[in-house]
C-alpha cells in the first residue's frame, strides 16, 4: 500500500541519492544540445604516490583536479568510487565539446579498468557493499545485504544518522499496546491519545508468531483490536473509511498520515507471546513461538516473507523483534515457555542470529523494490545474568538499533528490594550483594542502565542504542530494613504461593490498590507485583482514590501515606508507605529528566518507553491524575536542540584502508556454565594474500567486563584496560583494548587462525578491529566501516 507519505519519502531519498552520486562521480545530466566549451581550469600539482595528502588538499591526475576528503597516501584518485578523492572536474586546456548524437552509450560513472600508468600498485578495490548509490547513508557497522541497493538514504543522512521528526536530535520511541481498548469501563488509550508531536517512533505491541510460523495479529478473528474494532462516539477515534480494515491499525494509519515523519513499527513477541500467542478468545496457546520457528531456516524464511507482506499491507515502517529470551540460561523467560526454551538452550542464539540476518535481507530486498527503507529493531535484555547466555549478541550488525529493556531490574520474583530501573550502580545493590557479584567482579554491578548501554557500546556506535524507561512501577509490601524501603527485604508470609518460575523463593509483591495493572496467574487471580501506571502512583501520593479503581477491580481505600524519594547516585525514584511498609519504584519527572540528560551527554540514540499509557496529565475538574503526555513531552523537550547522536563505532580516527578479514565466535558454554566466558574466536582472512606472521591484531571490547582478557591459545593476548574497579556512578570509558601477534605461518589467504580467549563479565561483539602490517594500520571488513577502500594485506 503506497501512500502520498511514501511517495514523498521516495522522492526525498532519490534526491539525496542523486546528490551523493553526483558528489562521488562528478557526474551530471546528459546534454541534449551542443554544450558550451568548458572554461580552462589550471591543473594543480600532479598527484604523487609517495606524497601525504590531508583533507582539502588538491592534486591533479589524468586531466582532472582532485580534492582529498581525508588523510591519504598512495591511493590513486578515482580508483575507488568511495575512496578519499573527490573529482573537481577537468583541468588544463579545454577540449572541443562535440554535439551529442543521442543517448549515452556507456556508464559515465563506471569504475577504472586498470592502473593508467601501467605500473602494478596493488590499488584498493571497491568496498564489499559494491556500488549502491545509497552507501553513503548506511550507518557505520550495519551489514549491507549483498547484491541489493538498499535505500538507506530514505531514513538516514550522509553521516549515517537517522533523520528524525518533530525537531528531535535523539529518538523518543513509545510502545502503544493493543489491550487498552476501554473494555470493562477501564480507561482507553487509543492512537488519538498518543502525543505524536513529541515522538519519533511508535511500536505497536504486539503481533505474534502464528502456528503456521507467519506473523499474525489474529486479523481473521472478528472483533480483534488490531484490524476489526471501532470506538463509536470517541472523539478522534473515527475510522478512515478508505481502508479495508478498522481497529488500531486504521487509526495508526490515519494519524501517521497527519504526522508523516513519525515511524510506526509493529513489535512481535513480548513476555506473553514469545513462546506462544493469545487466540481470538483471549486464551494463550503454547505453540512454541520464536523458539520453534527458529528451529529451521525454512520456518525462518516463511516468517520473514510474511513480515514483508505484513509491513506492506498495513503501511508500516519496519518490524521490531521482542524475543524474550534467546538465551542459553536454564529457566529464563516466561515460565509458560520453559518446555520449549530449556530443551533448545544450545541452539537459541544461533537461531536468533539466523532470524535477524534473514529479516535484514528480506526487508532490504523489499525496500529496494518499494523505494523505501524498512527498519529492523529489537528489544534486548539488560541483565548481566541473561546476557551471559546470549554469547556476544551476534545480531548487532543486522539491526538499525537496539532498545534496552533497562527496567524490571528488581521485582517480586525474589525478596531483594531495589529500584525498577536504576541508571547507575552504587555498590549496594541488594541482589548483587547477596549473590557475591561485587566480590567476584572487581566491584562491578550489572543491574543498571549504564552497564547495559556500555555492553552494546562495545559492539556498536552509541547512536544505535536506546535506553529503556518505565512509565510504571514495580513494588513490594511488608518490607523490612533498607532506607525508606530501598535495599531492604520483602519476605512473603507463611503459606504464600509464589508464582511459577520463582522456585518458591519469591518476594512479597505489593497488591490491592498498590497493584492496579496486575497480571493474573493460571487460575485467574491477581499476581502481586506492585505494577501501576505512574498516574496512579501520583494519585496515591496525593491521597486520592481515583474514580477508575472499581473498573480495575482493586480496593478503593488508601491506608497510610506515600512519600516520594530519589537517589542522586543510582537515579532511582520511588514511593514509600511507612504504615504498610510498601515500596513502589518507577520513573516520573525526576528520573526521566536525569535519564534524558544522560542520553544527551553520552551520545546515545534516544529512549524507548514502556508504555505510553502510563504517562500522566492532571484533570483539574476531577482532582486526579489520568493518562496524559507529561513525561513524553519532557523527553521531547530535553532531546530536541541537543547534539547529534554518536554515529561511529570508533571514538577517534580509524584507518581508511581495510582488509577483508572477518571474526566468528564459537564454542560457548551454556548459561551459568559460561564462566569464564571462553569461546573460540576465529579470524578469517578472506583476502587474496596472507596476513603475515608478526602482524598485530588489535580490537576493542566493552568495559562491562573487568578488563583482564587473556587467551589459552599461546598467542599472548594482552589487554590495556579502559577503566578498572567499581562502577559506582557509571562505567565512564567505552572500551578495553586487546592485542595479540599473528603467529608463525600467518593467516593464509582464505584461511583462519583461532584465538581461544577468556574474560569474566558479558560483552557484546568486539569492534574496531585493526590489523597492523609493517607499521601500517588496516581496518577490517568485519566492522562494516563506512568510507574505506579494501586492499590486500
């Protein structure tokens, strides 16, 4: 379904692509009449293979002047389309210009067919991404799909940064859920309630994997909220009659037309629908979901093909994968899925990587056909425990960005009372203290947003990382110890039934009026967890019983009073009722402001909100807080007019020449047995010549580890730590740097060497891999860098 918005985007993309092509090739539009004779331009000093040129230096070569775009030496002007030289046009005495006799008979932008001097100079070849005219817009580190002219310039500028709407410099991504439809007189949150003018992206939650391994929203079920529901009489919720469906998708399409810069992306999976799905009657079907779909490439292909059809049918801007979780840890994720996940622990990461790679390829191919770019994004865990079972998160090269689920860091699944969404560690996290984590890992705590952001920063630029923020609370009752509850314990009373998956070692979750947004157990009873929208907690703090409590089925009375607290180190925000010993933690204005400033200061790509319906406004007539946009508007304010996000993997200049060398990570132990983390890392030389013995290989990795990486291979790997010690108040530095020397025999052309490395805490993939040969540094195609030329070692 092509809309006017799509056509505008395509025209804009083609305009950028043409500008890029002209800048690279010096090309123009073919003349249809006799062209005037070109003016004589003096040739600059001839280019020399031994001279060093820096940005804006000019040299002449083959009858043209050329301007250097960056530092370069021994790189022939015009030898590589994406090389360091920009053609400034002909120089010297003008030649008579003949009258064109028809269409051009050749490609004026074609590649040189050899060295014009006739000398063997081992000139660089084109980068692996080929001649895609949109290559200049590809984000640093994203893998191009071979053979596809992916239309990156549809959504990215020529620095590889996403073009954002509403004056935003960073993303503000809000999850919009399908189930807040107003059923049972509960407050509805529909597409017309979304603050479109404050957002960059909207994620619709959720679609699921059907039993046929295709993406689904139960569109064939009458009355489903996505495509077959209406809200008569609700202002702003009237349907677009020109669409063949109603429901949320109709309203999203309608408001997207009015806000064409905002991208709308369906999310697949989530906690409840990763290993199953809800049928048309609202019953959960344990089908296996992602776990069984990724059992085979054929099933993955079926799913990817259906995603393309789905995105096209409803006019979406891509797909978001919320797979919770492809980890090899035992008993991880939804307890209802354990029969699927535990049986497949050793294959889940491999299946996840195959899924994301396949989706990238299908979406890129579809985008090339449609003239628009389709985003592929993912929600990722942030706990060091879960990430230990996800190898090195090998999917980072396929996604546009990751949304960190930097919330649910503490909850009633155990007795340790901590913040829902700490930004920093303070060295006193009760769960980590009880588990001996600080002692084991040099004082590093891994249940905070800063640690999770640095985990991914080791593998990708800051701008492809979005920090998650919760517009809801988690909480406990019967809390003892701690400071206003924080850091205390909440032990359930005798006879308390713990939820599945907690091994009967749960905490005492808050219930009743302190648990408005409760889930239910298999028997249909509320699960005590202290889950509330922020607007409800603000009413509790004011001593106000909202007029909505009966609709939610919770008591309409308040015992005691709630005091508001913040912590300057962790940036935790919480409410404490001393009379009932109830603790509720979530993000209101203070924490959201602190996190927005962190995102702006660290170059992160933006924030991701779960979920928009938890935001608040104040109804003066009713004297109560209700659904609104206060927090989202605050994020918009803080993340507009700030600096552009970080767009490069490296923190400094990188080599402009690269060799075709790739890395592969294998042989991880499963889950909790993955200690030390000790995979085999294969360095594959895809070049036509060997990497010689004595060359050095340097790479960087996340400071989420202690910085003491070494090897069991005898290659003498050493690490220069970027930081050390506890991470109280933040990790600070982004990278540790490791180095080893290529052994005797080198890395043969088409061959590999294996380094059996070992480290302690989880890190995502290595990055900024540099091979130094005879004093010359080379980047590697493994990093998918921008603006390099590929040479043989």
